[in-house]
C-alpha cells in the first residue's frame, strides 16, 4: 500500500525527534517573546491613542491598548527597539523554517483530534503556523519596501500579530512542559536509549508517541547537533547581512539584505538615508520656493503665517538627533537647526512650558502619514524642532525643504517633511 503523509513511515528523515524540535522551540519561545515586546513598543511609539491619523486600525477595541506616552529620551530609543525587532525577526527565519519542518508530520496526523486537549493543540498549531508565515512574510516584504499587500501593512501586521501571539501563547502553555522534559533528559547522567534512526551521540530518548521519530528512517548523513549548527549558522549569516542598516560607516556596507544598506544617497550634509523623495510625493519646487511657501500655525483661535525668512529671524536652536524607521534602518545623529516646536506654540498663545499636542500637515500629495500628531511631551522637549537646516546647510528637497519636524526618539514617519500647517491644541 502506498504511504500517505498521514502515515508515520512517510516521513523518513532521521533528524526529526523530540529533542531537535524542543531546542528549536525554546529558541523561538525566547525570540518571539522579544519580537512581541519590541513590536508593542513600536506600536506605542506612534502614540496611537493621540489621534486617528497616527493609528488608522479599524475596530481595534481592546487590542489597541496603550499604557504610556512615548518618551523623548534617550534619543536612540526607537532606533534600538525597532532595530532589534527587525534584525531579530530576520535572524529567526531559519529557526522558524526548521521548526516547521521538524513538526510537519503532526500536521498530517490522523485522527485530527484524539481528545479536547489534542483538538486545542491542533487548532493552536494551525493558527501558529499560519500566523507565523503571515507575520514573517509581511515583515520581510515591508523591510524590503515591497508594498504588495492587499491593504495597509500597518493594519494587516497589527491584526496578524494578535492572532499569531494568541496561538503562540496557547501552544506554549500546552507544549513547553514537554519541551523542557525533553531537554532535561539530555542532562540526565548515564547513557540514554537511542530512538530508531537517531544519529550517533545525540542521546535522545525514544518518544514515538510524539509522532516525530520515523519508524523507518533513512541512513543519517548529519547529526542533529550538526543540523542545529547549520540552522544557527544561517541565523548568524542573516544577522550579519541585516544588522548593518542600523549603523553607519563600513558596517552599513554589510547590510546586503536591507534596501538601505550600502552607499548613502549622495554626499555632503544631506547624504544620509531617506524613504520618501519629494518627487515621489508630488512636492514641487514651485510650492516650496521662498516666495510661495508659508507655514500656517494655528491655536487658541489665532493664526500666524510665516515665511522661511520669518522663521530664520526667530530664535534658532540645534539638536543632534538620529532618524529611525519602522523598516529597522536608522542613521547616526545628524545636526539639525531650527525653531523649537514649543516656541511655535507660544506664537499662538500657548505657554511654552505647557505646550499642547500638535497636528502637523505636509505638502505631500499622497502616501501614509501625510498628517501626523505629536504628543505634548514631544512638543515641549527642547530638542524637538521645526528644522530648517541639517549639518550646517539648508535642508535638501528630499530631506523636507523648506521645513521638517525632527523629534527625539520618534519613528521616522512622525518627523514630517515639507511641513505646511501646524495646529496646536488638544487632539
């Protein structure tokens, strides 16, 4: 009779076994927990409850819980948390694929459910596999700036994350005790019985009831520890070819898998990374010229219109701040100079030390975050600027000329470029 995927003998690799699967599972348990925490921190960095323009997720309900206002210090906070999130997510891809390969016989096991507990485990496994593939795939595409999703990446990744983490927690509760028992057996003094087809020196006890050890294995060509080394080597290689997009200098050239690795765009004061160009967002020189452009500042029933020359006559301040984006890339500190946001709030009647939230609107015609909101603590920080200059020169068009917002520790999309209007007040 031909073997089918539901038959244990169909799966003949001698590498599969409880110990191999357990090691991968423990690595994913730690890694995915860090991913989830840093993902929540990224969500918080957008100040999602401040204004609908910052979080357009529909019907998020209790899933959109928000515990604190995102701080403005240290200035590299978002650079660190999102860099860890993206780099770790890429590094875990080989571990995830190896884990899925190691448990694939369980996906075809019959009967589908032997008990209520088994049915819950199978359901959590299906949601876990689907959620993991969805989250990792959309995350990798977003990092590569391939926006091929049937909707907003932000919304899809948000809901996908909650489905995935719910299944992950349920599966962990059901399987972690077994995984820890399997690993403890490796530390038990004395020889352990080898399962059918196990490779020499693994010391793995036979646990046929797990459905992972083949009853008819092929001859081994590599040990299980060798296979783990291969997976770990792949993870290290991906880390080495991704992490550099959060650094400058020679390290940036190592980011071969990141679209913002390699050479910087141009040279000089404006020669640091960007996502959106002026041309891609429909911003023209005709509307940003000295004669045409005016900044409109409103609040407390007052409206002030300022040219770039007017802004240059106001007290100017400097701040050394990085830019960090959700794709995981970042720049080192750039030297920005412009008008403090709290001083602009004072122009329309707000006390500088009690400046409120602000809604910032851009000249850009299309694209996400054409309008963004900043919380009062961000407005009041003396390093938060409406920047006119960077590294001693006027902003370039692609860096937001004639004026852009720069706020410490904020995601890059909240540092609005080509600012046209600022509305101060409770949002």
